[in-house]
């Protein structure tokens, strides 16, 4: 693979930061399209791994995943470039919105726009979850770990960190294969 310029890396991640509404999960389809499908900088499996690690580490998942990808592609400079690129549009937008929002918050058209954005983000997240499910759940052991982790989270309000640690231990559960005689 040819060496990616820091400018190209910055441009791609800045574009993602500019057009991602709704946080890290909403960024996953855009990240997959850009860096896996179009650029082929990483594989889908690597993207899932970066998202998993990004979920476990402090900070915003989209920023963490971008940092990991940038580091893989260009080391520390790539990490810095991708991280700054993905947060720059948000910083600019937040500053502009904070300055204008108070003045126009009662505007009905603005309320409708926010409603539309919320609905579209939910659709993006559902699409991402379905895609992750198809690629991440591959055998009976994966289903077992998924349902145990989900149960601990939803019914017993376990810490997400504890669930990730326990789910990691799930790798050591044998995959229930039929023994052939």
C-alpha cells in the first residue's frame, strides 16, 4: 500500500467529522464507506476491532477509532492528523451553534430540522447495528457471549467496562462444534 499523505488523511477524517451527526455510532457507516470500501486502508475486521477498543477506552468512540486508524496508517503523526481532523468540524459547529442557538431556539423550522436529524441518526445506528451483527456474530459461542453480556447490561445494570472484560473472557469458551466420529 502506498504511503498516505497526512493531508489526505486529514481531509478524509475532516469530511467524516463534518457530516456525522449523532456521535460515534452514526460515524461507523461513513467510516466504513471511506476507509474500508473506498480507500481500502483497513479491513472491516480491523474497523470492528478499533470500534471495540474505542468503546473500552476513555473518550469519544469516533475520535478513538479515528486515532487508531490514523496511528495504523502513519504512526503518531497520522494519529494526530486524524484526531484533529475529526474533531475540528465539531468544534467549529459547536461554537457557531452556541452563538446562534439561543437566539433561534424557539423557531419551529429549527425544531423540525432537529427532529429530522434525530430520526435519520436512529436509522443510521440501526443500519450499523445490523451490519455489525452480521459480521460480528459468527457462531454459537458468539451468540452465547452476546446474550449473556446483553442480559448483564439490561437486566442487572452491570458496568459496560465489566461487561467488556467478561466478554473478552468469552474468547476462551469453546465453540460448540459437533465432534465427528
